[in-house]
């Protein structure tokens, strides 16, 4: 259940806390364009470290997303997060970079990641995408069925809108971001 007090008081820390427990997000480039720049989002597994303000993704260098990112030193990107409990949603804009950082590979390597790479950590197709978030809009609710039913009943009786949670906007701090500062 999402802590609405954390949403109000420290939405950036809450975002990374929720992201660390999320199995998949949707990730893609903001720029629409030629066939090498897909403008659709695709499911990716986020990797985050404690107190780190970037998100890492394993990919293959031949994937559409990796090839599109290779065309630029920095690509504008979007990430959509829905918590596993479906009570936290975030639309995040930032920048995406392609890397072959061995330290990141070692830190986040797992049996799940290994299943995608035939030659393991030394696979020539192995690459890492680094997402640096710049700003986000988040929507958080309690996830409580009782609270939902109460708010709907109250709204129907009073003619008011139901209070379903909190909305917050985050401008991410640059602390811990690797590489160029976000625009």
C-alpha cells in the first residue's frame, strides 16, 4: 500500500523506493522519427541501487532501443511505472544513454538477466542502458478496497468527486547522476 504521507513530503525518495520493488516498467524514446528511433514504450526490468538516482536496464546492442540510443550521445526518453500493487503510477521524462559498464553488469547480474545472454556477462551483445530521470508526474492511492468503496459511496451521496489519493510532480535532483546534467 502506498504511503500517501511520503507522496506529499518526499516524492523523489518514494519514487526510487517503489521502483526498487517493481519488476517491470515501460521504457522508450520521446523522439519520434525514423525506423531506428522507435516511439513506442516497451517492457524493461529496472535495476536501481541504494541512494542512486539513475535506473539501469540490461539490453542487447542489436535491440531497436539500443540501436536508436547509439545514434546520439544522449536520447530523450520516457518511462512509465506502475507499482506491483497498482496503487502508484508515474510518468517519467529523462535521458537515456547506452553503456558497457562492467561494474554495473557485475552489480546487477542475476539468473534472470543471465537467461537473456547466451555467453553470460561476456556476451558481445550485452549492453546497459542508463536512464537519468529529469521530471515526473506521479499518482498515488491507498490501494485499499474499503477506502475506494467509501470514497465512491461518499461521492455519490454528496455529489462531490472521490478523493482517491495524491498527485505530485517531481523535478529530480542531480545528486548521484552520472554523465551530463539533464537539460
